[in-house]
């Protein structure tokens, strides 16, 4: 998957956790406690709380919502840029084969 090559495990987990802790943990083959620890490492690195852990299920904080939106936009732009580069390289490869 393209995202695996560009984004860290913690970023992908963060995006996924904005949905469901249990489903995210299963998707990443982690226990919920391991997923929570990975999220805490990301929060510590960023020095910001991304999720309200007092609510059940936990929900993104206002900062977490902003970060989620911007990271999703950045991921989409990155994916489009890489697809564009691959397409251009593919066209050049076909031209080289023809000549």
C-alpha cells in the first residue's frame, strides 16, 4: 500500500483510530492496549493530546480533528502526486520500448 511507504505506522494508526479503537487495533494486528500505547507515543512526540480518553468510545479532541483533516488532505495530495509521477514514468517507459 502506498501509504505504508510514505507514512509512519503511528500516523496511519492515528487516521484509523479516528474511527474505532477496536477495528483499528484489529486492522493493524495490535491489541487495543498496544494501539493505545502507539497513539500515546505519537501524542508525546507531537506534544498534543489527539483523543479524549474520558469519553467512551474515545473521540478526537478539537486539535485531533484539525490534524486528522489536514493529514487526510496531505495523504490525498501525496497519493495523487505519486500516481502522477508513476503515470509519467509509465508513458516514458512505453516510448522507450517503441523506439
